[in-house]
């Protein structure tokens, strides 16, 4: 017997569904009172990770720059013709990470 073909629920199922709905509604109402405290706690946690995140972005940018320098040097020393494209791609990624880190610090002055 397939569940979606059942047209009516038994009395026990209706009672269980009604009780579950009431308990869920009461639970949501009780949790809504602590919403402001939760938002404040989340703001403090994000603020504490912000400086670490921007420093991590700068570090990743430095690593990408070093890897890019090695890749460009390898292509240049082997005489490949697309050295300029590779250099633009690697160093563009490095500059993007550094600029995004600076912009984030400028737009969101978290203390």
C-alpha cells in the first residue's frame, strides 16, 4: 500500500499530527525570544575571525604569487611563447586576493 494513495488518515494519525504541530509551534515561539542574543553572539564570533581571515587571504596571495613566479620562470626558461598570459593569470590572482583583503578591511571596519 503506497503512502500517497491513502486518502484519509486514521484518528490516531490525525491526533499525532495535531500534537506534533502544536509542540513545534511552541518550540519556535520559545526560541524566537532568544533570537537577539543569538544574533549578537554570531556578530561577535564573526568579528573575532575577521582579522584572521583577512590575514589568511594575504598569506594565500603571497603563496599564489610565489608559485606563479616559479611557473612563469619555468615557462620563460623553456622558451614558451605564452609566458605573458601565464604571468598575467598568476599575478592577477595574487593581486586580486590582496585587493579583496584590503577592500574587506575598508568596507567592514570590525574591531
